[in-house]
C-alpha cells in the first residue's frame, strides 16, 4: 500500500511541477522549484532515485517523503496519506496543488500574462494590493483598460475576479476559464 501512496505523491509532484520527470533537466528543474517554493530541497540524485531514473535503495525515508509532501501543499507524509490517498468517492474537497501566483508576490507595476481556452489571453499590470489593469486583451469579454481585483492565480482552475470594471459599467464579479481553468500564468520579464 505504501508504494501505491508514493506513486500518487510522485504523480502529484509532477502535476505541481507542471511537467513529467523524465530527463536530468526535469529533475534539476524540480530541485530548483522546491527551493523556490518551500525553501527546502532534495538532491537531484535523490529525486532521480525516487523516480527510478537511476538505481538506488528500495525504500524512501519518511523525511524525504515529508519534503515532497510540503512541495505539493501537505504538511507531512501522514497527512498526505490520510487526506489524499482515501477512496475518491469519499473525498468531498481537496487541496489545490497546481502552480499558483499570489498577488502578494508581485511588485507594483509587474506584468502578468494569463491564458485560457479557447485562445484567450490577457496581459495585466499589477497596480498593488491585488488590483490589476488590463493592458492587452485577446478574444475576451474583458478589454484593455478594464480593472479588477484578484488575490491569486491558480493553474488549471477558473479565475474568480472581484470588482471588474468594464467601461462605464458598475463593478461586477466575473469568472475566467470556467471550463478547464487557466492554461498559462506567467510573470512577464519585459518592461512594457
């Protein structure tokens, strides 16, 4: 049973890292994502061993499993097994483990690009405190110049925004990407 739980954890780690772990570069990327997200990490060789990319020990230490669990949003291995590894029909809620971007992490005037299906895109400028202005809009009901409030962008989840001001209309609540969620959330490196 523990091996089955470890397989579930590995799948969740890959989902959270947003790519499968199949090459040395993938393991290096996960190493740095762990460092950035939880300020702790495992060596690239340990990650390769856990995923079976290289031969190693037949068992995985609980401390190692705890680190991987923290990466996907669980405090430790025991909580992960109790919360996530139950029978799916018994689950009425779940943790979101997709990549997230919090408005608190953004500097004022930072640019964020978001996309969702079918072929919709917004380029946003952070105005501080979770308030955004739409700089560019592609195939969306939301247009350039519109403003809204949002605290967090979550990959593969719908984006619920508050106080969308579109033209001269009163502020409204609005959902983006209701089917399939956001397909891209990226802080733009360029200054526009």
